């Protein structure tokens, strides 16, 4: 109900404005069109501060970057890596960090709070940090990214050509430091990681080798497996001799008695061979910790462990060299395609364009207003 009443009041007000006897017929046109245009013309011609634009173009190049294989996607989006790097840099340029750096280096806040700047374009003196960042993104710096070439165009708006150029140069200096810091940090992190892995592999290798040496010193043996093979060969030889002696004994028993000297001597030899064989076998197998089979098994475990960690160390050392080369090859540099220029004439505000646009819009608004008034009159009649 209140909305309807307010609408009726607005209708009556428009009719009164149009029908007042003391108001001329063209007063509505003067109020709606002429006066606003006059105010805008006075502002743009005598009050508005001129704004200069300094422009630069940059991109990010990877050291030692190999040409990519043909891909139709590159024709439209460029290299994914370069595009990603450029987008990161764009966000950094528009960040609090860059704003704080420019404030420390150039006193950015004072430059845009100067009394020489008109009220409508001036940064408020009581602006908060968040409001300053919003003003910075809207009125000071504009970053344009080209998807095809992965080039960033940095435009800096200031109220003097020198300030525009100085701000743009400071942004490029900080961008270069940022790219160098990030790329070197990544390279250092990669190298630190592989160095830690190399140190760990080296310690493991030394421990395995020390365990192997300790084993050899403890049991006074270089390679139990070789000794076991030698023992096995000796036992085989003794068993062959035993078989030969037993065959001779059977032959002699065919024509000699048990008490004969030759039979007794041959039996003694056979017994000695059997004792020797048992003794050698006892050295190889059994329940003691010094038996060759147990020593050989423990030695093989230690040897395999030492060989494994040695191979790991070699692979890590190779990875270390590869990472070192890759880290240096993948360092990224800021390439300045176009240095910041010193503008000679202000580009903003676009006075003729703004006045023309305002005139067109006000005329449209005036026409709509006249139509509304005419419709209201017809309904009142």
C-alpha cells in the first residue's frame, strides 16, 4: 500500500513539474540534460586531473627450455608452463605484497592523496589498507594477460608521467626479484632434498660395509661361501678316496685274512678317512654359530645388504647430478619485452568520449521521462 502511495506521489510530482504555470516548457530538458552536461563539462574541462599511462610488456622465460613438440593447442593457449607462470606473476603484481613494496619504496599512498588531484579521483586520506588495495587494483595498476603469447602487459595510471614510469619500473624490479627468489627457492629445495637422500644413502652404505667388516674380523674369515665351497670340494675328494680304499679292502679280503697286516693298515686308513670326512662335515653344518653354513648365510645377508645400499647410493648420486643439472636448467627469468615508457600526453579521462556518452544517455533518459509523463497525463484524463 505504501509503495502504491509513493508511486502516486511520484506521478503527481512529474505532472506538477510539467504543468506549473511559472515553469517554462523546456525547463525539464534544461534540468535533465543541459545542467548535468554543463556540470560534467565544467568538471572535465576545469577540475578533472589528467591521468597518464605508462605501459610495459613482460614474459617469463625458462633457462635452457627446449622447443615443445607441435601441438595445435599452443596456437591458442601458448605453453601451459609459461601461461601458469604468467598468471602467478599477475596475481603477485595485484597482491598486498606488491602494494606494500611500492608504498615503502615510493610512498604510493602520498602520491595519490595529493591535494593537486581532484576529489573524485583522489585516494581518501583515511583509507584503510583494504580500501587502498581496492583503489590500487582499480585506479593504479592494470595487468592484461595474452593467452596466445603468454605476455603480460602492465599499465600504470598516475597523475604525472614521471610517477607513472617510476611505479612501472619499480613493479618490474620487484617482479624480477620475485621470479628469481621463487625459482632459486625451488631449485634449492630440490637440491636440499636430493642431498639429504644422498647423505642418508651414504650413511646406510657405510653402516652396511662396517657390518660386513666387523663380521669378517669377528670370525676371521673373508668369505665363508668360498670356504664352504672349498670344504665341499675337500669332502668330495676324501669321499672319493674312501670309496677307493673300501674297494681295495674288499679286493684284499678275497685272498687275505682279517688279521693280515695289509688288511689292518687299510682299515686304519679307511677309519682315518671317515673321521676326517666327519670332521670336515661338522665344520660345515651343525648347531654352533661358527658353522660354515650359518656363517655363509649371515655373510650372504650382509653382502646383499651392502650391495643393495651401494646400488642405492650410486642411483642417488646419479639422481643428484641429474637434479643439479635440471635445477640449473629450469631456472626462470623475467624477460622485459617493452620497458616502461614516459608518457607525453594524458590518456584519461577521455573527456570528449565521456561527454558524448553522457549526452546520449541523458537524452535517452529525457525521452523516456517525457514518455512516462505523457502516459501519466493520459491516464489522469
